[in-house]
C-alpha cells in the first residue's frame, strides 16, 4: 500500500508543480476555456472552441493582447461531461483566471455555487441557468446577451407573427423537442407559463443522450400529435438527426425553429436540400465578410495558428465562439479601465462585466458592425435580454430571415427573479451579495 | 424402453394446462374491459383504461401509425440484429463476449467516411475500410486474443473493454470527433421515401430503410451459406462446439479467430453504413450498440437465428412500448424497456429463446 | 531484510487469523494512515479536491463492486446507478431533515441503494455470468431514467439537478460551496477508512467465505448447506450499500452537485476497470485500481505537454483526451495480459520477494 | 439453524431408504425404479459400469436432483423433493467425482467453509469481527484443526487448494465434508485417479471416519478390490436399474453382475 502512496505522491508532486507554473507569469491575463472537441457533442463543440480560441489568439497577434497585456489562453477538455468539467475547474481555479467559460449548462450549474466562493466570475454566454441573470442573487454569474427564456419567448413571438397575432396561438399545439438534460429542460418553465397565458398546448418531446440518433419513436409521437410548431432545444448529434427525422416525417420545415445552439451549419446540412426553410434563432451574423473575421484569417488562420479549416470560416458556431471571446475581451478591457490595473484578476473582471456596454460605435471599432447587436449588462441585470433574430436555412447556408426581435421581457424578467429567489432559498446558506447594486451605481 | 411409459404420468402436460388457463384468462379480461369501456364504466384518466384499453383504441383508430410504428421497429430491429450478429459470431468461435462490437461499428463507418473526406473515391474507400477491418482483426488476434488464450471469460471480456477505449481514442484522433454525413449517395444507396396510403392514412417507407432490411437479410443469408457450406464455415462450427476437438482435427484457432473477427468487422461496417445513413456517423452511435445486449439475451449468445428474432422483438417491442405506453410514464422509456423485456424473459427462460435447457452436473 | 517474519510466532488462533499477521505490515498500515491524515494539512487545494477526495471515493465504490464481483463472483454493470441511488437518497434525506447530522444521512443513504440492489439482485439466482451482467444493465438504465424523470427525486428543481446545501459538522461546514476541501477530505478519509475496515472484517469471516465458496463452485457450496439466494442477495445488499455511500460522497463531498447523467453507464465501467486492474477479490487492489484508473488521465494531462513542450510541440487538449483514451485502453489490455490478477497480485509477489530478500526464493 | 431433530436412529436400522426412485432428463432416463436402504453405521457401496446412474443416485439423495418418481426416506422422514442445503442441514455431506473444491481459497478456508452451517453469529458481529464472532471463529478453527491433524494435511493449511496435487485435493475435499460433521457421508469415487499408496491412505481414512466418528458412508467406487474390502453391503446398478444388492461376496457371485462387468449382451 505504501507503494501506492508513493505513486500518489509522485502524481501529486507533478500536479502541484504543473498547476502553479502558469500562475507565476503575472504579466498575462489567464483566460481558461472549457471546451469539448471530443465526445458525442464534439460536432457542436469544435467550431465554438476554435472560434473562441482564434479571436483571443488574434488579439495577441494583432494588438499584443488586451491593453498591452498578453492573454494566456488555455483549453481544458470537458467532453461536455459534467464530471470532467468540474475537474477542469478545480485544476484552473488555482491559476487566478480572469473569467471562466464552462460551455455546458450542466457544468455551469455545478460551478455556480463555487464561483461565489472562489471569487471567479463565470460567463455562460446565452446558456446556463436562466435565473442567474439576476445580479442581486448571482453576483458572479453572467449570461448575456439573452437567456433561454428570452429565446423561447422570441420563438413564440415569431410563431404568433406567422399565425397572425398572439391571440391566434390559442388552441394551437406547440412542441418542444429537447435534450433530456438541464440544458434541454431550461425553456420548459417559461413555455409552460406562456402556454397558460396564451392558451396554447405545450407538448414535450425529450431525447435522452443515448437515443440522440435514435429518434424514430419520438417523431412517430409528433406525427400522432400533429403540433403546429416545433421548438428544438437540441445539441450535438441530436440536431442533425432531428432535422433529418423532420424531413422524413414530412413536417413543414418552416414551422420548426431551433434555439441558437441548434443553428449549426452541420445541423441543418444533415437534412439536405429538403431541410430548406428550417429556422433557428441567432444573436450574431453568419459569414466571413466582417472585419473581425478577416483579421482572424489574416493573423491566425493564414499563419496556421488555428485548427479550423479556412473554407469553413464564418460558419455559425464558429462566429458564436468569436462573439463569446469578444465579450470576454471587452469585459477585461472594461475592467482595466475601471481599475486602472493592467493584469486584472477575477474580481476586477466581475466589475468589468457588470459595467459591460458594447455600443454600435464600439462594435464598429471591433470590426463587428452588423455582426451583432449592442450589448449592455448592468449590476442587477446580468443578461440584458437583448434582441435576437430568426435565421433560415436556404439549403446551403443560413440567411437572416427577420429583423431583430425583442424578447417578451415583461414576461421573462419576473420569472427570472422568482427563479433566482427560489434557487437561493433551496440552497440554504446561499452567500448574500457583498455590496448591493444600488450602492454601487 | 417399456418402463418409460410406466413412469410417465397419464394425461396431458401440466404446463399445457397452465398455458390454456392463461390464454382463457387474458381473453376473458379483454372481453370484460371492452364491455367496461363501451359502457363507459372506465374512461380516460382511469389508470386501468389508460394502460390496457387506450393504447389499443389508438391502434384501432390510427392503423397507419401502427403500421408505421411496426415498420420503424422492424428497421431498428434489423440493425440491432446486425450488431447482435457481430457479437454472436465472435462469441461462438472464440467464447469472447466482444464488448467492442459497438465501437467497431462506429470505427468502420468512420473510416469509410473519413477516407472519403480525405478525397478517396467512395467505392475505393469502401474497399479500404474493409481492409482496415481485416487489419484490425489480425491485430486483435495477435495482440489481445493470442496472449490471453485460456484466460477466464471475464478477463477476455475486460480486454474488449480496453479495445473499446483504444478504438474510441484512435478513431477521434485520426478522424476527429465531429459527426459526419454518411456518403449514402456516393455508395448508390437509395434516397428519398415512398408514401403508401394504408387504411386512409399515410405510411412513409424510407428507401434507405428498405435497403437496410434487404441488405441485412442478404448478409445473414450469405453468412448462413458460408457457415454451412464452406470448409472454413464447418471449421468454425467445430471450434464453436469445442476448442479442443477443433485443435485435435487440426484447425488453426488463430486463423479462425482472425476470420471471425474480420467477419464481425464487415458486419459492423454494414451496420455502420446503414445506421449512419439514417442519422449521422458519430461516436454517439456506440451507445446504441448496447441495445444489442438485450437482443443477445433474448436470442441466446450462440444462436444466429436467435440474434435475428431477438433483434426484431426488441426493435418492435420498444417502439410499440414507447409510442403507445411511453407517454403514461413521461416518455423516454425506450432507454430501458429493452433491458426490462430481456430481464423478465430471462427469469422465465434463462437459456434464451433458442438455447438448450441447462442441466447442471456434478 | 527489515521485512522478516522470523521470530513472530503465533501463540493463539486469534493472532493467526489477524488480517495483518506480520508486524511490519501493521506498522506500515499505521504509517500510511498517519501520512494520509497529514496530507490534509500539507496538501494543496488541488491535490485534495481534485485528486485525493475522488480517489478515495472511487476506491470505496471499487470495494463495493469488488465485494460483489470479486468475492461473490457476480458481474454487475449497474454500479453507476447504485451510486446514484445513494446520492439521490442522501439528497432527499438531508433536504427533508436538515437537522440531522449529514454524516448520518450519508451512511443511511447507503441502505436505500442496498434495498434497490437486493431487488435487482433477485434474478441472480437463475441468471449467471454475462446474462446477469446484462440484467444489471436494466437496473443501470432504468434507475438513470428515474433520476431524470421523477422530479420528486430532485425536489422539482428547474435544472433537474441536485446540489449540495450547506451542512456542518461540529459547526464546521463539511458540505456545500463554503466547505473547505480540507474538511471534506478529512470526513471522506475517515469514512473510507472506517468502511474499509468493516469490509475487511466481513470478507475475512464466515460471510466472506460463503461468498467465495459460491464464486468458486456454487453447486458444491449449495450442497454444503449454503443458501445461494440469501448469500447472493446479501452480497448485492452490501455491495450496493458501499456503492451508494460512495455515490452520496461523490456528489456532496466532491462535485457539490450532480445531474442524472453523472451516474451513467460509463461510471459503472470505470469502477469495473478499477477492480479488474486492481485485482478481483482484493480490497487493497480496489485502492490500487482506483489510483491507477483515476489518476492516470490526470497525470497524463499534465505530463504529456510537459514532455512535448521542450520539443516545441504544443499539444491540444483534445489530442490529450484522445491519447488518454488510447493509453487507458492499451493499459487495460496490457495489464490483463501481464497480470490477469491485477496489481494486488503484483503487490503480493513484491512482498514475497521482499520477505526472502536477498535470496531469489 | 441446526439439523431438524428427528427420531434417533439406532445403529443397524435404516438411516436412509430409497423407494422406487426414477429420474429422467427429457427422454433420457438416468434411474428407473431403484430401491435400497442404507443402515446406520455401515459402509454402503454403490457400484456399476459407467453411466449406470450412480452419481445421479447420490444427486437424488442429497437433493441436487429431484426424483421424477418414488421417494426417499432419511432419518424416518419421507420426502419427494428438497433443496440441497436442507439435505446438508439434515446431516448429509458428500465429495464429488471430479473434485469440487473452492479453488481460490486456502485449505483452511475450505474446511472453515464446511463449518458455515454450524456458525450462527449475527451479521452485526460479522461486521465487527470481534467479540462473539471472533470467539465463534476460534471455536470452529479448533474443530477444523482436529480434522487437519486427522487427515495429516497440516503442511498445506494455508495453500490455495487450486495449487495442490490431485491426491491432496481429494483429501481436502474429504476434510471439507467431515467439517460438516455429517451423519451420512456420500463419497463419489474417492480414489479415482489415485496411485496405490494414495488409495491405501484414502481407504484408511474412510475406515477411520466410519469407526472413530461412527459416520454412515455411502461410496461409489470402481476399484472392486477396494469396494470388497471396505464395504459392508453393495448395491449394483446398470442402465439406471438395480441388478443386485447384498454382501460383497454374494454380489461378487451374482451372474447379472458378472455379465454387467464383462459386458455380456442381453
């Protein structure tokens, strides 16, 4: 047994050694990225990981980092597996990270309690726990620009518009195909609330991880129930399969809308030409003809510093990664402005995130004009509930198919605050926010 | 043997009587429930009604959906059967419970698609994929089976676990983990679907599914011929019966193992193509392969017809169950229904559908 | 030469039947336990939280499965689910009765998984070997489905996940976000030592012999008056108890929360690897296996880049992940070929060599 | 739980009686209409050519197989079917044709396992392995050590039986059966595959067991010499039927027995 201890000790020694090394470099901002390029969800994970990595890398190459401070980028492989995600977090939290991107709703849920204790801000961009948009209760969690609840509400608005008004939804059947995991279940409470208000019938079609590619019977039930609209909250291999099955079942594609995570190019491509008309929500543009993407190509991809195939640049999920990193960078930059420090730490970046205000002008500077809508985060509102638009698959690529649509904030926000309160109550001893928002602003 | 008649009790087998009574009971129950439902004694919301009447009402009301369900079940059943077939082949010949069959399916399909992505013409890629499976078979025999010969079953079982992990890593390392489109068109697999109007409803038959069923049955037929007619086939059966016997008549086990694993590899490739064409080729497929295990239980580990029948039972059973009874439990029961069916079946008949009765000796 | 039994005569059967007959072994064990406790105060946060706590928890789960598979010879692929039962039971209990000391609930929650384990162990009388393994898969998938589709189990949380509320022991938080990894580690370590001691008592006594008899030759065992069903069910109960406790500890002392897919089939496989690599029918082997299977990937994740960086080769996190899989797979096969009886056997051989050192035998 | 207390059977009268027992697997008949008895304290041999159904007979006696017909009376209680462990509780122990030891366990543990029936300390004490549980262990260890001395296998006390030579394994198996302190001991070819010395040792042990412990013994054996020397009475089976029953020398002279052994066609 002592021999085991030896091995243990050895491993430990290695681990400790390795885990302090990068932290020593104080002249850099450490930005860990929890990504997944492996496992059943790698299909969605890889482009995002590349997008996030490439933008930050581009800042290093082009501007020598943020405010002259290099960014230490480190990826940690989670495989979209909560267990590995927590391991990743434990291994990085010692290295003074500026901000953590869990990139999985499951992992986010695990880390939310830890973030407050370890004083590390967590950016779960348009995923994670919707109620965490309440800054009063979740000072360390940020999920701009929109929550799943906003997304669902926009879907309802879109459907209503096509049907001719919210009142027209009465008596309609609306189906939610969702991954049977926290991520997939997120929109259910809002949809249920809206179903009550607007009088439509909500049908749930859960898909377990192991049956992601085996949705035959699920689509039979859909054929039986004949829902008027379908909202797809899927991920990974589940999305292309769902689109394919929809085509097979002859479901009218233009009445099937995916959340922004179901809007990958590969997702729609699965259905082939018949998938034309499939819609998905989005909060940033697709395509490579933006200054920022061009810069990435110039400074990163062409130099062979990226893993991403050049011809695929500007695909939806890649751009999503870019957008995410943009939020990180802007938060860091704001933090630098507020604190005057160069190498900012987690607590500084939290302030930065709470003061985050990306205007049209700023977007222009970033070469993101028309790429995304302005984003503003406040101390109380860690999300902003910003506008999203509906994209449509034209058989080969995504096309913007609507204007920017405002979510039903008046419906969402109260639910958010209620949910947040409920969360705090359920977790006895939930730490109170150190300094109140009112005092701060 | 005169005395045999003497000891055998007169009259019919008690088991037959039991069956008779069971049948009568069920019939009576059906009649009663039918009447109860007619007279409205029990209706929607009533548990009994929801469980034992409503589903059948639904079946009667929408026969097209029933047909569709059966068809879907049939197709997935065929694919389960194919995976199970791979298990059975290997178990018969080498007594190894090959857990890696699932990943072999993914690996084979991935090789095919991956090669095509790298610019290899589809058919060439197909040939190469077959080649890869051969190499894999040889490698497995050399590296895993040969050193582990005469080890207890569980050890070999675990070794295939190791193989699974190895192949997952290797596959992702070479071809990347993202799901890939199956190159069905390039392989001249039929596309599209035919709508058949049945019972005033519309039943949709995917051409690819029809092809899958056809190819699967063709494949099984070929294997059957291969085993019964060819010399190697006979040798295989000999090995299956007894390793020692096979050795004593001068059959090279190693050679047989390579052949068997190669055959299983080809089966895996076909399965991978078919399933890949229905959804995508990704590592998530490997989890579906676990569904082959209940199939094996039903069919028995050593029976090829068992694998087929078992596959169909499981496929149809879980689809019907999920579609008609799933909603009662909140859906998703597909994930475990197959195993429960198998489990209950085992309690009644531990040796599987086609296995012989086990007589314990000391 | 320091490792000699010469001069240690057994004067009583009790002494002869001790688990560690050799004085040196007893001293060694004491030293290890002492070190283990010392680490709590010297080890880094990462070492405790991300290495040692999970290692101990997995070791406990491995012991659980080893009692079933290694001692009673019943192959199970439902470990993950049984761990889950413990975790969810513990969650329900501690949220329903926050007053009661949490450690009590951890130990009680095991009883629930024991019950479930017995239920799914019932087929084991008629089913043997792989058939039984597949039967346990039914438990695995069914229970996992329950964790997901029975909202009552996770108190109707929106997220469908359970998370660790704040719980204290002697006023010190041991569970929940504010609990330091040091206190968690101490609690886990103590519980694991305690339960390991109990397990060793069990397997060295009449019950252990009954299990091994069934494993080696169930027919003979039955003809000697050992009731197969009772003994097998007892094995399932005890095994599931350990798994359940391990599951509860996993959620509350390690992750701090969990969703249903934490207890998926891979969890079962990992634990199975641990006992195979560590050694079937060996408690210490469970520790070895847990150490190897759990720590190897972590070590690889750190060592591989460390090796490659000097050569200017930067290696992606995904590549590391793939290599982990490849190496783990290869390692399993390698071990099975080299020493089918696992690390425990190597350990014994090593001790034997040490005993006769410097002579070859 | 101890053996069901039943009318004490005096030496000399029937301890076990087999009446018209038949046993069949599907079409195959292993035994048909066999009847004989075993008297307390005697050594009863069951002989016959291969496939005569000798082992099946033993399996019926200790409840491993259930006769399709007829019944068996043991210590005055008739039974059609009973579970093997019940038979063991009743005081029937046996050894096996091809050794059925617990290969993974040491000689000591094998014998201790033989005591399982007699150990009753609760699960709780087992968890602690102190107090009563430990005392019980030690008490039974003593008994086991006596048997070890009796069989002269002290040297292999802590050797896993899987590693032992065949002859010793047979001896350990006998020891394991003795550890159960049976009233009726069934020996299935105890000397199969042994050389002369080993056979002599084993014969001596069988006689000693019978005389010292007064254990009734039923044994199957092929070696005619051994059977004739050891046994008080012999029953001869052929094709699952009884063809002769009586004292060794009577049986030896029986024409059908001679035919059976010389294989004269019927």
